[in-house]
């Protein structure tokens, strides 16, 4: 009974202390790894005190059997993988997150068996040798999935539950690194998309100022091309601004009721002249009892305008486009009642390997054809973000040689 009392006392002391340190870390008052090291030091002190009680006349105490259990529970509660290293760089302890990420059989193994990156090992060696009190590094692991870790190593005081020499923490920064890469790719793509038409315009201006200065026919032809390139830049900048506005509000779902049937009819009427130029008939079928959905009228108009515009541009001349709208009790992927709108063309179709990337910014199946038709490479990215804001789903089905169907599911 007295053993249980001491263990409970130890638990009640360490866990709140650890919780306080974690809270201070979250507020930015204490560096994460320093907070863990401090928690282990506090835990070690309390563990030592519990195992060396003050002798009171007439009373005897037996120290708790496993004072490190409480400190281990504190480490297991931390979301980041944490390793404790001895003086020989062996892993003396690992929390639950570390074992889940690095393997269940890593205890008592050299760190080099688990992490093979020289920079990650050098950080541990510098701290264990006493050259520096703490060190940082980065490492990338490819199994089972590619993961980027920011590593922090800090020396531990000798007074800790395990007698470990250093604490080694790995923070998953995969999302940050992927975001940085996406941002770099985005800037590169935007620069390329703007540079191409701008270079063409500058070239034609120079020609008009020199060799074509008195050639009226050439001037008319060059000015027409310059106008096309300027319009291309205008569309690109417009789509970029539209995408930026959508992303700013994507986490807030619209609540105003919207008549999607009217939106689809308005979009069809707006694009009808373009469809007639290609001899394309747009057939609209609306089921009975279409209910209003919570949505943003302007954004949903943009969704169906982009999808129908693509169907007209990439569909075969003279082949019909079919639009269907109907209520569904259990929409796939959404699992609730809502509205389903599909737009089917009879174009060349899209190969299966391209479908997962269709909604990426600037991704084009046929870059030359897309640019020739005035595409910016952002239309389907805009559609995806708008549908996400409405908590819906975009599904693409396509067969090469037969055509494609883009289906939008919008929940009530």
C-alpha cells in the first residue's frame, strides 16, 4: 500500500509538471527539446527522492519498483519521436512515436543503424562528445514513405531516470518542405507563363519599330498576335487572383441557399454561341425536385463555366455535350444527401496516368494544345478549391478515344 502511495505521489508530481512544460512550449516560452530535457530532470529528481525517502523513526519505506515508468509515460505522450542516447550513441530508450516511425526493435542499437545520414549522426556525436550542448540537423527517410525530419539533439544532465547522455528529437517537417517545393514550383511556373507572352510582345514591338515600320500588312498581323498574347496574360493574372481569393475563404463553407439549376442554365446560355461555332449541341437534363444547396453563387458559376468551357474546347466538333443534374440520397465520397452534376463530352479522352494530376496548378495533358486554345492551366485547380470550399467532391472519369465525364457532388 505504501509503495502504491509513493508511486501515485510521484505520478501526481511529474505529470502535471510535464503538462506545464508542454503548455509553456506551445506558448513559445520554452524551446521544445529544452522542455523535454527539463521534464526528465524534474522527473529524475522526484524519482530519486521517492527512492531515497527520509527516514522517520518508527516508519519504514520501500522505494517504488520502477520510478522511470512515469517519465516514460511523459515521453510517450509527446507526439514527436524522442530517442535517449547513451555515451556510446546507443539508443537506451525510445518513446511510442519513435518506435512507430523507426521500428520496434531499435533499443540498444547504435543510432547509425536507424539513421544513416551523416549530418544526423554528426549532430549526435558533437553533443555526446561534449563539444556542444546542443545541435541541429535534417534527415530524409524514404521508407515506408518519404519523410523529412528536423532533428534536435541536447545534452542531458547526469541526474535523469535512465542515466542517458543525450536526448534526440525528430520533428516531422514533411508538410513544410512540400509546401516550400510547391511554392518554388508555383513561382517558376508563373514566371514561365508570363515570360513567354511577354517575350513575344517585346519581340514584335522591336520588329514593328524596325523592319516592319512601313509594312501595313505585317503591322496588322503582328498587332493581332500581340493582342492574343496580352489577352493570355490577362486571363492568367485573372485566374491567379481568382485562385488566391478562393484559397483565402476555402476553410469557411458558404451558407446562403443557391439555385444550381438556374446557374447551370445561365452558364449554358452564355457559352451557347461558342458551342454553335463548333457545331456542338449542349443537352441539359435536370431531375425533378432539385433542391437549393448552401453555396456561393459566383463561385459555383465559375465551376460550371470552367467545366463546360473545357468540354466545348476539347470535345470533338459536332459531338454533343451532356449535362445532367439530379438529387442523390447518398453521394459517393460525401456520404450524405446532395446534388450531383455531371458534364460529359465526346472528346479524345484523358489517359489514366494524367487524371490524378489534372487539378494541379499549371498541369496540362497537352501543353501546346492547351495554350493554343487559350488555357491558363489553372481552371481545374480553381474548380477543385471551390468544390472543396463547398465540402463537395470532384470526380473525373475518362476513356481514351471516347471522352470524359466531370462530376461535381455538392452536399446539402
